[in-house]
């Protein structure tokens, strides 16, 4: 099955965002992945609403917003206004996950929950049937261009099993260190959505790279 591909804006050229958004608009990318970091939940600060409001006006792709912030439940409505179609918050950042997920969905967005590399998938067992997506961090969150954590394959397989057991509709998304070589292995392990920052924007032909990621299932041996 073809993967859903979500290039990550974090690796785009912020000096000329128009050009990169245009490239994404004309590419086979499915979603645009937006990383919001607050310098508290992760040791980095990215961008916030003014950038998002500007991006939304130019992009033709659904916005897949990944919140790496504390108290994300306080901002769900504002992210809806900013154009988010998918809103993902971290398991580690929310006390009342069930309410937060229902709140996101009642605002008309798809709800995702993300797990840091050290957080076991078993913690999602009760809430899985409610989720639209689970984002497995395959690097420690905060920065683009890091090395993929190899033990993630096992975690993906465990999550796939749990999704089946709980009859959950959740998609599996991976984020961090995704490249042309590991993409087919990730899809084979059960991944539905590939996020890629450095691999797309650091390549000579970003649009072709997006195509290769989308068609990586053809390279499964
Ligand atoms: C990292 C972010 C990622 C980042 C991925 O915390 O959540 O979305 O942009 O970047 P790459 O694909 O370069 O590892
Ligand atoms: Zn992300």
C-alpha cells in the first residue's frame, strides 16, 4: 500500500517559504507536517501562530500539526482556527488525554497521540479505539536531521498488533530520521504515514524524493 507522505516544514527554507510551499503544492505529498515546539516540552523553539496562519493561506495540502508543547489541550481551538486538519499531542504532555482527544475531534479535526522513544505503546491500550492516529517518535523530539532509532521497528510491530487487538482505526505515523532506505522497511512493519524533513528538503530534487517515499512499497522485498 502507498504510504501517506507528510514533508516536515521544519527543514524548509524560512527565508523563502513561498518557494518550498509551492513545491509541496505541486508535489505528490499528502499532508504538510508542522512542528510546534515551546522550548519546555522539548529543548528547542520552532514557530507559532503567525507562521501557521501565513502558511495556511498558501498551502493546498492538509495541515498535520504536531504539538511538542506543554498543556497542548489549552490551544486546540486556536489550532483549528489556524487550519489544522490533524492535531497530534504528546502522551507525555497531557494529564487528561481522553478529554483532550475528544475535544480535538469535537472541533472537527483528526486526533493523534504521539509517544516519545522511551514511552511504551502498551500505555495506549485503553484509548486506542478512540484515536485517529498514533505518532511514534523515531528520534528524540526537538530537532530535524537526527539519526533514526533502530529499535523503533519492534515498537511499530507491537503497536500494529495492539491496533488489531483493540479494533482501533488509528493510522501509524513515524517521525524522525525517515529516509529513502528505511521507508520500505517502515511500511513493511506497518507504518501508514511517513514524516520526512531533512530527507525531502535536503535532497537535490525534493519533489522526486517525495515520489520515492510514496512509492517505497514497491521496493519491499
Ligand atoms: C522532530 C520533529 C520532526 C522533524 C523530523 O522533533 O518532530 O517532524 O521535522 O525531521 P527529520 O525528518 O529531518 O528527522
Ligand atoms: Zn514532527
